[in-house]
């Protein structure tokens, strides 16, 4: 079979106006970026508000492993499968960050016969949204230091500037810096640092805002620093919110592209799920729900991270109620969770599959805590054996759920027809009764402990007095009703990425907490997780080049 990139290049693309017309989007309400991608106009979106919503389906997964799970591929495959059986369906996924593309993970547009195209554009500059977010964020950074330089009328304590700069690239050397060196003309020296753009609060604000007006309001509410008396300084105090909104005016409009089967796909926003809330934009999801009968979306990494934040942050803020969840697993990844090393994954090992199913079972249990029925999608690999697949089916059946074998990578929508029918059946049964994991009116530390105990199955949360006092101060300031955003390794239910399976009784150490007042959540940074990743010893960038035919190789 040809490679993913060869399949993408041979795709028969339709003009983006034809793709939009499948959802009754008039051509003059699209802002085209070439002939295969476009933004949907804000005016058209505003006119949809009185329409009924379609059915929202979340695709999540077991904890990721180097063996691969295929969450995006399954999202695309299910969307195509639902369209194949006659259901008016759109998919909603996130945009790709340049950091992972040139680092270790590679592209993020699906794979095989279940891809979103144009793949190369999506994994690089696309429609410029990430550049706009980076520029808006760093404009605020520049205005903070400029305000201090020109007299500091707001009384900013330069030791308490909490607004870091961002860059959409993995660069560990920028995690901690000293800026404004070189003399009086360059300002007041202070410690600072960079996060990756996908961890920016501006990214979270764009992805959670309901429209441009809400975006500007949220930008203004962001806390950038504190005075000596510990009172906060907001973005609006620096009068930066208006200019930032100008930079983001087009970026907040959702992008529409197509799958290999020419079905509509919304690709918008891109917060990481291990250090941010990990979901595509509210604007894109709610627009899709007004235009389609079924909307398939995904949340990043395993269900302990992306799905938890989807339920507790995105759904809570946007008033969304998912009707079904698909948990993606592969035989290969289950074997790794069962103790098999990567080199031995192709050999049949039913016992390891059975052991690894404990991780899958944990996620099935967790999804039920939100009142949403879950189906397991087994993303098929050619090395899977019948006995291994049957072991997963039996395990899932023992948990009163159902596992469906999916062959979308190889067959496209033909390989997800069974899953599509099962999802429709579950939705039609009306079993979903969505509820967040915790209420608004408990303490911030109580919310952290709820996630740690209920989702991670931790024995206790370790937070020193400084962190507990900070959370109490934010509660006193009126932020106690906010949800929490856990920043934690994606590879484990613990904070140790080497501990696989379904551990219990472990500790969750909280290293730092950050208030994202504009986005509307409190970030708890756990263990050794970094908000600016580093490159691996052999970064993917080393294998990316332009070949003799002018095509990009190595990106995917």
C-alpha cells in the first residue's frame, strides 16, 4: 500500500466551495485560501444561532504509546463512515503545531485512507492562525516591558510579571531567560521565559471564545503581572486587548477543508492536551453542530487528559453535551501496556493484550463518570491476530461495553461502517446524560483532587503551602468557580511517563499553579511536565526536505 503522503498527494480534491455546499454554506460566505481551504465568515456563523444542534461525538483514546493509537485517523474514518451510511456529518479537529512536526510526533492529519487534506499545508503554515496567535501574545509581552520602560504608571512589580513569551517551536534553551540586558536603553533586566504557542493563554482564549466580542473581552481579562501589593495587572490595563483582537480577527474564524472522501472537516485551534485544554475551537464545534446532524470531534492524547478537559472545561464553558464517546485502542499499544517492548510488537501475545486492557478499562470506567456511553474502536494493524482481537472484544464485553474492529486506515469509510452504525444506534437509544466530574462550587484544590482521585486513581495530591495559599488567594479574588486544567505527562495515569497500565494509589505532585483568568481555568502543573518542550536527540526536522520533484518529504 502507498504511504500516507503518497495517498494524500494522489487525492482527488474538490473545490472548497463544493465542500462547503455539502453543509449549505454559500460560496460567498467562505474566505478562500487557495482552492482547497477557506475560513467561514463571522456573519454567516452569527446567522446560525437559532438552528437546532446536531449530535456531538467525542473520539478519545487510551494513554498514548510509541506503538500508536490513531485517534485522529479514527476521527476522520468515523466521519467518513457516517457520511457513507447517509448521515450528514462533519468532523472537527485541531491544527498542528510546528513544534511536534519538527520534533518527534510528526504531522497530525490522520493517515492511510482516513486523512484530512491538504496535508502539507495543515501541518505547516495553513491559514496563519498560529502565527497570528504568536504575534498577538508577543505584542502583549512587548507592551508590558515597554510600559515599565516608560515610567511604569501601573506599578508593575518586574519580579512578578507572569506573562511569558511564546514560540511555536520546541526550544528548551528558551524555557528560562533574562531579558532587557545591555544597558539603560534596553529596559529593566528581569527573568522571563518562553512557552510553546499551543500553551499560550491566547490560544486557549481563541479556542474557548464564542465570537470576536467574547474573544476581546477574554483577552482583556488575562492577568499579566502583579504589583508590590499583589494586586493584579490585566491585559486591558495596558490597553493591549484591542490591538490583539485586531491581529486575531481573521484567526478566530474557523477553517474548513476536506477529507480524502471530500467530506467537510473543520480544522481550527490547537492547544496541547498535556499542558493546555487540548480541544479544537468552540466556534468551529458549535458551527458544525448547526450545520450537520452528526459532528465527530477529538480531544488530545488519552482520555485522562484530553477527554477530561473536553468534559470539564470545553463542555462546561460552551454548554455542549456529547451523545457518545469512542475510545480508540490498538492491539500494539495494549501489548505495550502489557509489558511488551516495541521491537516485539508484531509477535502474537494474547496474554500481554489481556494485561494491557487494564488501561483501556480504566478509560471506559472514567467516561461513564460523565454520563456518556462509550464504544471501543480497535484501530486495526495488519499484524493483529484474530485471537488478540477477540481478547479485546471479550474484555470490553466484560465491562458491559462493545468493541468494534475498524479498518479505516486501509479501506477508508468502508472500514468504519460498522462503527458508524453502532454510534448512531447508541445515540438513538438516548442513554447520554452528560454531567461534569465536579461542580463549580467546590474549592480549586478539591477540583484538582477530584481529577487526581477519580480519573488518575491517585492516592493523594502533594501541594506545598505556597501552592495552597495561592489557590486560596484566587478563590478570595472570585476565581474559585473556575475549572482546573491539569498539565501532566500524557504517557501515564501518573506523573511518571514510564509507569504504564492502570496504576493506583500513586502521588500527584503539583509543582506550580497558574491562573488563566481570560481563558477561564486554573492550570496545575504536575510532576516534570514542561510548557516549552525540547527536541529529541534525532528531531524529525533532520529528515524533512524538498525532493527533486519539488514535493516536501519527511513531514508525515
